C-alpha cells in the first residue's frame, strides 16, 4: 500500500467517514456513539447532531 499525504481538512474528513462507517456497522455503544457525534459536530459543524437538535430556520418568518 502506497503512503498518501493528506491536508488537515482531508484527514478530518477521512476520520469522520471512518466514524460513520463504524457506526453503520454497530461498532459503538449508544453512549460512545453520542460522544463521537459530539466530536464530529465540533470538527464539522452541521454534522453529528440528531435531527431534532439540528439548527433550523427561524420560526415565525411566515407568521407576519
């Protein structure tokens, strides 16, 4: 296998993909999955949050 050079952004992306793959294979316990999701959210805003916690559009914009 040939060694590859990565930028920091590519390395973070690769680690996020690895965590996603591991989660899809059921590698993590529930508490561990939550911790990994928090770490991913810190590194890649908008990722790793459950749907109900994801940032949403401002409510009430159509109420005027």
